[in-house]
C-alpha cells in the first residue's frame, strides 16, 4: 500500500472536526477519526475506485459522518488535500 501524506490544512481541518465532535459527545471525536482512517485505508487498497471530483482529485466518503476525504493519487504516495464537511462551500480546498 502507498504511504499517505496530509496537506497541513487537511490535517488541521480533520483535527478541528474531531475536537468539535469530542466537545459535543464523549468519544465522538475518536469515532470520527476512526471513520476517516477507515476511508483512508480503503483509498490505500484501491485509490482509483473513487470518483474524480476535480482535476486529479478523488473523493471517498466517510461512514456515519458527512465528510469526504479528498486526495490525489501520486506515484508512490497518496496526498490527502482535504477532509471536507459535505455541506461546506465546494472548492474551498482547490488552492492546495
């Protein structure tokens, strides 16, 4: 499986969402992070399985939470460009 690298802003938004969920309910932030990790594991197994949403960027939806993991499949590396809430303004991440 290819290694995964997070864009710094993608990692920050993932951690912010986890903190928000944890503040809402005990252990909900941990469940959110597990859901994101499950999506990343699926991406690593078959990165071409998920639909292209922009030039070279694909999206894998998380289970339970309304988030998508947006990534680029590079030779030898998967780059996570966003961990995006699905109701957020589309395309905010394109400058990454």
